[in-house]
């Protein structure tokens, strides 16, 4: 089976999904009958960790099954903060025609800018790539909830002094 490497361009179109999501795809040298493979991402703030979580979805309407060979984060477009994950695991793998694979990556809560996941995949006759991008808004922080127990007071009734004295000093008659 001969393999031809797909050429990648980074032409970007915009799509709004739970934040700004940009995606792009372009390839040459691969024969498939369906639509191009797409990669989309959504960003959410995890207030338990203070990280920005990016959920990725690779959709395969190509007409044939594909195998994901790599999924590497490209954080070169970040203007602040950093990536936590260098790669993503997309499952299931291989991805059947008409199916999708999903995975997740994370960046620091203060990360802002362009954050890419570059996915290399294989058909029987080619090795194209797809590049998905999200714009990280930053401002994600861990929320720490502190609870304070209410102060409690115990009140004990005091015995009258005369009754206490009478019980302490017995009388003798006789």
C-alpha cells in the first residue's frame, strides 16, 4: 500500500461553541469519497482545579475508517499561561466512517491565546493531518469553599447557694 503525505494548511474558519472555536482542514493526495475530517474543541473552566479543560471531537465522515496516529498540543500561540498536556488520547481508535473520537487536554487557568491540537491520522492510502484550535480566554481559577462551624454555648443551671450549703453541712440532733 503506497502512502502519500497530506499537505496541511492552517486556514481557519470560526464556529461558536461554548467559547470561541476555530477549526481548519486541508489536504492533498488522499482519496476518499466523503467530507473532510474535522476537529473541533470546546473550552470549560474546571473550578475544582483552576484549569481550562479543552474537549476535542474528531469527526470522520470520509467514507472509510481512519486510525489516529498522533494528537499533539501546539501551544505556541499562547500569550500567557501554559499547557498542562502535551498530547491527547482520542478514543475510539480507529474511528469508523461516520463516527467520532473524543479526547481532552488542559491548560493553566491563566492561559490565553491560540491553543491547537494537531492530529495525524492514516487511511489505507494516505497520512493526512487535521488541526483544531481553540482560543483560551484565561481567568479560570480554583474556587475554594471555606465553611465555619457555628459557635456553640452550653448553659448549666446553677444550684442555689443555700441549698448547696444545707446539703454540705448535716445537722445532728440529739
